[in-house]
C-alpha cells in the first residue's frame, strides 16, 4: 500500500514541471489564429444547431434519467463526427434513482374552475392517476407543528409554504454588465461575506425530510409548494423554479431518502389564489395528476470526454481542458443551465477541428453530469485522473455529499496531476464572456491580460482575483489545478431561466454564444500552444484548515440561494 501511495504522489519526486518554471514576460500570441478562430466561431457558427439538438431534441437532462443518457451518447457522437479522437463516456459512479416526469397537471374545481401552472418536483412519486380532494394549507415548519395536523390530512391536497409578496417587476429582467459593474468586480473585496451556518442548513434539510414523511404517514394525496422568487422579482408571470429547493430533503434521489408523497411546485400567482381562499375559510377543491417514472434505484452517472491529440513530442502528454455540465433540472429544457456552456464547449472543439489546429498539448473536453446535485461528474473525473482530498466519514459528515465533507488528510495526487495545464468552464447562462475569475491565482493575471488585449473589441476586458463558486471548475481548483470560470453578462439567467420552466432555447442569445465560443477557443488554443503550462497557486493543504473553506461547493438550489444572499 505504501508503494502505491508514493507512486501517486509523484509531485515530490518528478522533475520540475513547466508550470513551476520561469514564465515569460511576453506571451507569444498567434494573431493570425486569433482572427481565424474569430471568423470560424462568429461567421460560421454551429452553436445554435447544437443548442437545438440538445435542448429541443433531447430536452431536460436530470442526472440518472434516460434523457441524460441520450445526451451523453449524442454529445459523444457529435464529437466523433466533428473529428475529435477518443470520444467516449466515463462512469463516475453510482448516483441513485433514475426518474422522468411524464405528465403533470393541476386544476381547481371549486369554488371556481381554473387551470393552474405547476410541474412535478424531481423524484416525486406519481399520484397513480388523477386524484381529487379538498385543499388545506399546512403551516408546518418544525416537528413541533405536527401535532396540529395529526389526523387532518388524509385524502387532502396540502399547500405547504408561505405565500410571499409578489412585487411589480420594475427593473429589467435581463441586464448586461456595464463599465462600473466590471470595475467593481475587478476590485478585490476587503470584507468577508456574511456568515453562513452549514449546520443550520443541514438542519433545514433534515426537517424537510421529516415533514415529507409526516405527510405520507398522514396519507395526504399530494403536496403543492409555491415557487420561489428570482432576482428582480423574476419569479412571477408564470415562471416556476423547479429544483429540489422545495422538496423533502437533499438526497431524494436515493431510495432510502425518497419522497413518499407526490409533490408539485406551482406558479406563485396560482398558489396565491388557493392560499387566499383557504385563509378566508372558503372551501377549495383541487384535482391533479402527477405521472412519473422511475427507471432504477442504482443508476450510474457518466461524463462525455473527447480530445484533439497533441502533436509536440515533448508536450503531447500534457492536457488543456474545457467543459461545462450537461445535466439540468426538468421543468424547462436546460438550455441556459447548462446547455449553453455545453454547446459552447462543443463549438470550441468543432472550431479547432474545422481549422485543422494541431495543438502542441492535447485538448480535452469534458461534459459533466451530476453537477446540479453536487458536482459529482467533475469531482469524480478529477478524483480518477488527477487527485483528491480524502474526506471525513464521521456520522455527521455522511449527511452531505462526499465532496462537501471536511478534509480528512492531505491531497493525494495521481501521475496526470503534473500533466494538466488548466481547465476552462462556462456555466452562468447564455451571456457573452466579459473576463475571467482568477480564483486568487495572481501569477496568471499578467498572462491572461495579454490574452484578452486583442479581444477587447468583443467586450472582454476584466480580470478579477475573486473566487466564484457553484460549478465544475471548483473540482480542479480544490486540488491546486488552475480552474477558471468566465465572467459573463447575466442577461435573465438568475431572474428568469435558472432552474425554471423558462429555461428553454428561446432564452439563448446566438451572438453571445458565438462570441463565447470564439473567446473560449482562443484561451484553449493559447494554453495548448505556449511553451510552459500555466502557473499554479501554492499547493493547497485543506487538511490544515480549521474551518470549511467553501462549505457549499455543490450546486444544490438551497445552497445557491444562501450564497446569492451574500
């Protein structure tokens, strides 16, 4: 065992890798290739064809579902067709239950008739056909509230959740970053963000699971939850945010934690009508049908991987990676989250193949799944190929996903750890690229500054030392590999399309995606062609941290909302 561990930690014995060598003061940029990439990516773009194939042809891509399997296979075949090598799927491990929404409808039958906007929450069971019953609002926030409803929920449809204020939309739902915003983003904050209690978050998840079991034990027919709001009051006008933020716990995709009662999320205006009638003591009757399908309890997750092989005898074993996450939620078609990042990565590979680029280093694309539930695909890939942080197995830590647990030892690296130069990620919607989050990597700033100088006419101007979280570059950054998320124009991502029924092809902006593909392709090309790998930050030592550095690395919806508040 000791010999194997020593073999993994090759960093201590290998020759000095190029990312530790002296970096040139002046980058040797190929301006002709800049122009050729721009012309191909912007003038001959295929990005919307890929987007329609993914969002329209395949649709929502919940991890573990038949649709995400189709997406893995379709993207693999597309990479092969465009000329990539070694296009294949890699298994990152067992995920949990496979699930599909087949049909959901809800209507009020008295005191009036009304068609209501609602969709099943992921991994909800079926109602076994249409069911009808009186509605009741249950003010349950803790176990102490159970007693009030004991024996009162059987045969009823439960409204669970407070009605929120629905304010007028008085600000644009879609915005672009202006000069002042970019200037502020470039300035590194000198104050820490507000405190966040991971323990309190876990308690809320646990109580939600207990509430779900209580509803099932009390034989409620189904549960209706109100949709949350979006930024700038975007969670109105029929938009519903449909992820596991309103369901019965974190691990509803695992059989041992599965929801036992059907649950839907409803547009706030429709929920409000039912809520007000019930508060006024007007009897309300609701009819609904939730038709879902489970396809297995032990489905595995897969990443789509493909390459453009390196050609330099000394550098071809080194790697530059690009990617985004392929999975999505289920109420829309996952076009902006993160079909956009996935099809841009596909377009990067197509552009470089179309131009006949012969990179010195191997360029590898990764389309990840399981991002929405905890960045499983990217963390699993990094763990298999590059290295990992041993994680605590203490009972309290087992309440969260593996990659959110506290470190239990130093990083263990693998031989490929020395061979990867960087990973570039796109996962903030359809907006064009405006710069790069440097993740605290000061040595990279003068390099990227030179890279973006010829791109300023495309709107790329800003580098910030700030970290950004909630997506797949974190898996690389966590073990010291340069991993970067691009700064993007927000458009209506957080206000309207993120995890919503409005996350459809119509939210995509063709010119923005073509620009993003051009910029990302240039970054990938530059990294693949320069003499040295990109410089790294100091080797991380998470085992010495007294507090969890980034307690919510996963993209769980509840976690994201907490982070957005700070």
